[in-house]
C-alpha cells in the first residue's frame, strides 16, 4: 500500500511538472542574423520570408539590441517595427 501511494504521488508530481514545462530553444543573440531585413527596413520593400523567420528567431534578443546604442537606431526605427509587425512579430515591451 505504501508503494502504491508513493507511485501515485510521483506520477502526480510528474504530471504537474510536465504541464508547467515550456519547451524553449536556446537562441544565440546575433544582430547580423537580421541582415536579410536591411532592405525592408531601409526602403518600402516588403520583408522576405527569410527576414521574417530571422526576426522570429531573434525576438528574444530584441530588448538586448535596443539597449545597445549602436543597434538601437537600426532596431528601433519605424520601418523596423513595421517590418516586425508585418512578419507577425510585434516588438516586446522592454
């Protein structure tokens, strides 16, 4: 009986842990990964699918880029935000 109760407790704990677990992928923050977006950010050209995929990949890094004075003017431009929104990746609130 004691073993059955222990097994139930362990199973319950595993279910709770798995329900709370989020699968996340490690992202390497590298602003050069956004280079496919340069033409869309500096003109009225629509973003390419490669640009959109790179913005989605780098989204966890955007706040970090905004804190860097050398990158902020590029990443925080109205066109950059427009491109991100067009790609379905609105900027996070930092």
